[in-house]
C-alpha cells in the first residue's frame, strides 16, 4: 500500500526522502532556530484547518505559540515522504495554552500509517508530547489526528520527523513500533537534548529520594562509539547508585495490565577504580538473572537492551555480584512500550485506484489522507472497507461531491461491490472497465454528463444493477440513437446550486427483466407492429438513490517508578516542563 501513498499527498506537500522534517503547526513562515533547525509552517497544507495562537504565556518557545486545529472530518493527516525501511523518530507536541478561551483541553486519538499510536490527553498549561521509533512502511509516513468525542477538536503544535542511524534500536523488529514511555538521565541537573544529542532525544532528570546517591563522572570524555544507540556524552556524565552492595536498584510500578517492554540501560563508571575495587552486577527480572555480569567501563559506555513482558507484579532489579566491592549504578535509561504487530495497511490495488481518483478530482478529494480504511473507526467518509487483515475497499459513495471531469481508470479496485457517483458533473464516455469489475453489483451514474453509449460489458452484465438517469447526452437504446434528455415524467433529485435536469424515467439495468414487462412488450408489438423490442428495460418507476454518506489500542502510559529507592521516572508522554520545550529560535 505504502508505495502508492506517494500519490496521496493530501496535505499538499512532500519532503525530500531521508530529510528531517520540522513543522511549526499554525505558523506560516519558514525560520531557523538557535540549533540551526529549519521550521516550516503548515498554513498552506490544509484547506479546512484553523491556525490559532495560544493565550497562555507559560511557554517561551516560538514553536509552541501557535497550533493547528481540525474541526472537520473524522481524521486529518500529515503525509511525510520517506524511503521504505527508514528508521524514524517521530515526535508530536501539543500545547493547548487555552487557545479557544474555554479552559477545556481536548482528548483525541493519534495514528501512524493506520496504526493506533496514542490517545492524546492534553493539559491546560503544560506541554504534552508523544514519541515513536518506527520503520517506514513505504514512500510516505502518515501521522493522523482523529476526533473521538463531540466538540473535542484535535490540534497539534509541532511535528518532528528525524531519520535515525540504521544501527540504532536494532533489536526492533520492523513489524513493530516503539512508543516512548520514559527517557531518563540519572543524576543530571537539567534536561539533555540538542545540541548534546544529535537526534534531539529528550533526556529528563530523575526525581530522587532518600537512599539514592547521585554521582558525577570525573572522566574528561566518554567514548560512545561502542553503544549502538548513540547516547550523548552528557547523559553519561552522571549516574545514580546506592550505598551498599547488599541493596539493589529496583524498577517497579509497571501497568496493571501486561505490556511488552523494550528497555535500554546505559552504564559508565564514574571514576578510575584501583586494583582493590570492583563494580559488577546483573539485571534480574522477578529474581531471575537476565544478563551477564555488567562491568561499567571508565571513559566508555556499556549498553544493555532487553525485551520483556511486565505488569504491576513485575520487578526489575540491578543486583551486585557476589565478588563486587561496589554497588550497582546506572547512568541513563530508555523505556518503550512495544506496539501490537503493525498493519500492512489497505490493499495496495485499492490505494492505487484511490490515488487515480484523487489526482483527477483533486479539488474535491485532495484533503483525505492517511490509510483509507484503517483504523476501522476512521475510514474515509466516502468508502466502505472489508474486515480483512489487509482491508479491501468494497464501496465508493461519491454522490453529491460535485466531481468534474472524466472518470479515470480505477480498475485495480476489483473488490468494489457498490459505486455511487450520482449528482455530479462527470462527463465523457462511461469506461468499459466498470462492467468488468468482478464483484460489482450496483453502479449509480445518475445525474451527470456522460455521453456516448453504454458499453456492452455493462449492458450485458446480468449481475449488475445500473442507474443512468439524468444523463442527457447518454444513448441508452443499445443501437444507433440520439441522446435523450427526456424520457418519462419522474423528476431527479437535484441539489441547490446545480442546474435542473429534465424530467425523465430512470433507466436501470437489472439482473432480470420482469415477466410483466416482457408480456406487455409482446402485446405492444402485436398491437402496434411498429414497436421495437427494448434492448434495455426499465424495471422501476422511481428514482433509485444511493446510500447516505456516513457521518463524520489506546497505548498504556502509566507511570513507571523505581520503587524502594524511590526514584521517579518522569512520564514524558504526558507532560514536559517549560524549559524542556522545543529549542528557542
């Protein structure tokens, strides 16, 4: 699917693949901040979005002073061009700042390429951000915001997409994503990020309590070349430890429900040990060792990565080895929740067909973006999808969309059962491929400007119900004939603002011709001798309307705590201090 999404640039933009992308939502200018990051606004990316300015003076970051809010459609998406297989760090930031003067921060869902990412819970005056490490599925990556409650309009303040080194987070199966739970610099006095971290990962200080000791490294430099995830030196210059080898550093406080955890721990000795000193320890899960002895190197770093399933009953401990003279220490930690297996998205053949429709009818369809079918509650309003693991599109309902132009070839959408294109300004010939769609049962082309004759693939299709009334230039007799603008007395339903069409009897091709029609046709032939047998029979007497257009894994982010030693891990998926906001301009 993703290879076709390059055509679905419905947010009106594309960025060079492998380029980092920084969007200051609600802004209109391009500017460079103090860290040489070039931010661009999104004011030209959407037609129906609203740019707003926050009322709160809580934030000093220019990036957080504006936001984009979406009040239409079930979901709205940013589509970022990337290469398939790129390892990405995506961060979405939200600062409500009472922009609407209602003092009511909203909650809404966020998706990435049709997969659930998070339920965003914004704060009245605190910055909230969410971060994911993700392997791009194709040529574009879509980040979508979806409304879940009435009058709870999704908004976003900033969107950042960074390319990571392909060797980073290499334990990550590309079929899964890593949702950031916490990233901690133990013993640090302030937040560490760009320029210390080249990828601008946000490492926050840990809150420490009695029984814990913060220590500072006396190494002039710390070599990180052997750490595959490239931790910045700044997060290794401090650490936490305990006073005795008989104690342990314990991590508890996992969510009540079982979650899959991906954890990185970073260890660097803080002083040059003499021959009588030895610091060695192991990691334990529920009192069972899960690592070899860990001996932190001085002036270098050792990284430990581990996947495990945890719940509120799980304990994770660093325990001194029997021969260790010094207690455990830890410098930094990253904790991620592992997603469910990622979807491959809507069937690529259907996405290809949609892209053709959107290219031809861009004025009407350009703003629908993201995965068309997924997640299932947020399917595009004018399609219906199957429940297959890789969904197929089974219906198109583009009635009353005021489409103008000729129908493109969307024959790749071979799972379609229903097509409703009623009441637009589509012209040209009726494409022959429509009669060859193997599953198509209903085709409503009424009230358009089709011309020529009905292709035999349609007129002879015994499975197909066809509505073509209200096409004054369309020949429907099956032989040489003149276009008919009137044929009967039944009026078509014409919306206001559209020219009134002549009254006519809807012409419907059915799977069978009723017996009474055949009977009276024969009688008419016998009586009048001049009436020709109709090649296409009308089997109803009224307008056949299309169906009405439909109306417009929450990731657990419970606080994890280092228990017993009372070291609190800040929940970065919910709040961020003022001085941790995006870099100043």
